[in-house]
C-alpha cells in the first residue's frame, strides 16, 4: 500500500490490480459503453464524451454523472473494497 500511496500522491492516480474481478469490470464497462452510446445517438451527449478513432469515427470516452444513471454504477462506486482501498490511500 505504501507504493500505491506514493504513486497516487505523486501522479494523482494509481493502478491497483485485482480490486474487482474481470467479470465485474467487464460488466460495468459494457454498461458504460451502452449508456454512452445511447446518449450519443440520442443527442443527449456532448463532445466531451467522445473521442475519435483512427478513421475519425466517434467513440464513447466517458459517461457524465454515471452515479445518477444506473443503480449498477452506484453499487460499483460504493463497493466496500473500493472504499477500503481509498481510505487507505486518502485517509479519512
């Protein structure tokens, strides 16, 4: 945890493997892509939510305010494993 702490405070981010399972990450990723694509195609998105691939086609980059858009985002963000990890890095 000391190296994660140092990396976070030096860079502003840190990668911590195995906090979530591959299946959990895959599920939340699929949900995020579906929400982003729905917003973009429905006209609710904006340019900050898009990147362009090599051919210039728009691709989703992020979901604004995901916590408000689906209960699975809330469950993911409030997961105890993530809470414990952040408490260890950021303190209380």
